[in-house]
C-alpha cells in the first residue's frame, strides 16, 4: 500500500510545475465559481507563462553555466566538494522516504493557518514543497528519527508562509506583482538578512549615499542604461573574464540581453493569467470574511527574476563568487552547478534594498561567503543521504550545492536536532532579531505610504 502511495506521489510530482500549476489553478478557479471557459483560459495562460519563464531561465543558465565553469577553470582551483546544482537536490528530496508525507502535511498546514488567520499566503506552488522535504530528509538522515524529519518539515513550512507574508507587500510594490507572495525557502530566508544589511548601510556615512537602480541608470545613460543593454554589457564583461573568443563573447552578450528583455514580458503574461483567480479570491473573501484583507497567491521565486535589478546584481556577483571560492580559507566547494542561480537568494536582498543594486551587491558578498561555508559543511550530510537511498551520483567525492546545500536555515535546523548549543541559543536570538526587523519594516512601509499619500494629495485639483 505504501509503495503504491509513494509511486502515485512521485508520478504526480514528476509532472513538473508547468503541468501541476495549471491543473491546481484550474481546480481552484472552478471551486471559486469562475466559469469553465475563463478558468481554462486562465490556467493555460499561467502554464504557458511559466513555460516561457523557464525557457528564458534555461537560456540564462545554459549561457552563464559554461562561462562560470570557464572562470573556475582559469583559476586552477581543485576543491573536493562538487556543486551539483539545485536540480539533483530536488530529485533527492522527492526520492526520500519523507516526501510522500510532506506534501499532504504542508497542504494541511497551509489550510489550517489560513483558517486561523495566521497567514495570507495560499501556496499553490506544490512542486516547491521539495524544500520542506529536503530539510526533513537532512534531519532524518542525521538523527535516524522519522518523526523529527516530519516535525522540522512542518515547522519550516510554517516559517516560510509567515516570512512570505512579511515580504509580500514589498514584492507587490517594488517587483510590481500585485496579490503575489513568494514562499520559496531558498530565497525568502534572505529577506531579513537584506533588511538588516540595508539598515546597517543606511547608518554608514558615504555608503548611504550610494544608489543605483534600473530607472536611475536608464535616466543617466539613456539607451545604454536600458535593461536589454545592461544584459549585453554584463554579458560582454563575463565573457571577457571567462576568456571567450569574440564569437563566444557576442553570443553570451546577446543571450543575456535577450533574458533581460524577454523575462519581464513572460512574467507579465503569467500575471495576466492570474488576474481572474485574484479577482475571484477577493470576491470570495468579501462575501465570507468582510473584515479580512486579501489573500496572497504563493508562486515560485522564478517570477522575481524578471526584475532588472535582480538580474543585474546576480550577474555582477558571479565573478565575485568564483573569486571568493578561490581565496576563502576552509572553503571546500567548487562552485559550478549553482553559480548561475545566484539570483535566487539575491532576489530577496534586492527587494530589501528596494532595487538598489549597489547595496544589494555589497550585502550579497557576505551572503555568498556564508553559502560557500555552509555548502562545504553540509556536504557530508547530503552525500550520506544520497548514498543511503542509492541515488546515482556518478562521482566518487562529496556533493553539495551553492544554493540549497549552502542554505543556512537547513544547516541550522540540522544542528538544532543534533543538540548543538550554539544552534539552540540562536533560536531565541534570531527570533528576537526577526521580530524587531519585522516591526521596523512595517513602520517604514507605513511611513512611505503616508508620504506617498501626502505627495499625491498636493497634486489633487481643488474643486468648489
């Protein structure tokens, strides 16, 4: 019976997000009494929008991946831990014994939190529940306690939904994604780090004057400041660092220019498909919960990559990541598979800095250092899990990933269940710090909203 359940779950999850998401959207739309034809059109538009996003994302990774490898090769470094990238880790997470239980448990947690008004996020991105499975599998792997694995997976889901609610107002305002939250563990945990870093930089004389966002860059440099041209310029720079020939440099430059131009249009298509569902959710809430605010639709972090500040900051940090891997004492990770995916954690840092590329770049450096060290330390755990389930690694050494192997939350969770004293003390410290940052963020958003309302009232025509 359990084998059949496991196989059924694996088959459904194997459909991938571009098939699962439209099905979930279609079912939700029908439940919210959207007419059949509109529900079908909305679901298909969203699915096609995500296919477009992933196609452009594939172009980004396929273009940057080889360039990053060339930069690493030119350094001559030979580090023992191989960065497989996030994709094999997702496969390991879904193949773990804990995965079939995590999916229904997470859906149940989300429904319970919505009912109790503990969250506003309706997480329809079921495929990304693998993040919860991964932390559960890691804790299960080091403790051999299945209950502990499920417990931390559930706790992680709760934390992720709460943090997604926290940053959702800024996502909607600065990334122009109305009604959306982004409950992806690999990115959302970097939001408080970005908030803290931004507050620190705000207090440093001189540093607090440094600012650059796509609008400012475009105003100052004209056509050379447009997102498309930024992609071409940054692609040329990375091609030169990778020591490509002229053809390779031009190909990379054109590819990154295309990503910067097309990605926002794919996100716009996705949002067009989400509009009927968002309207239906609002109407549903107004009827049944008049006193409650709108819910947020929880989507994959991939929709944030369309913001020019996110891509620009990530592209600037790629050569920095290679340099850090070479010079950091104690680093054991050879950054290959995930170097092109730096934009995932950096997206929330960019958001915390309100699109300021300079500040996000500065904060991104300690984030990269942390990821390298955590990915190195987590390698024995990830390698053990993969070998215990006979996962086909095709390599003899240790494995990890810069993005998800280097996720500081997961490693912290493992250390908590191992009884590490520092990890246990950090629970209270981090909770209090996040609570303070949360209140600070709310206060700033209210002040910004009041200032905007005051400014808009000045220009309202006087009527008699």
